[in-house]
């Protein structure tokens, strides 16, 4: 096999980077939390992950982290 016929190694191919999100949560009792969501595929997925984790919230603000 010559050098021109070799397949590129995995280290050279770019891995798809998932976006990271930040979620600010305010609870019904007035307390608040900040979450970093790293394994979400989309903004809707990040929202669902946070709501499943924390349960009842008064407000939820999500932003994509750059």
C-alpha cells in the first residue's frame, strides 16, 4: 500500500464538536442555580435535560456558550 492509498488516521479527522449551553434556573421559592450543559444536541435538547434534572421551575434561561 503506497502513501497515496492510505486512509487518513482518526487523529487527523475533525470530530464534531457539540455546543455547550449555560442554563440559569429560578425555582418557585426564589432560589436560583446555574448549570453547564455539555451533552445536548440542540437548544431544545438542553432545555429538556435541565427540566428533567431539576423538576419544577419558575423560569429557565438558556444560552449557547461560545
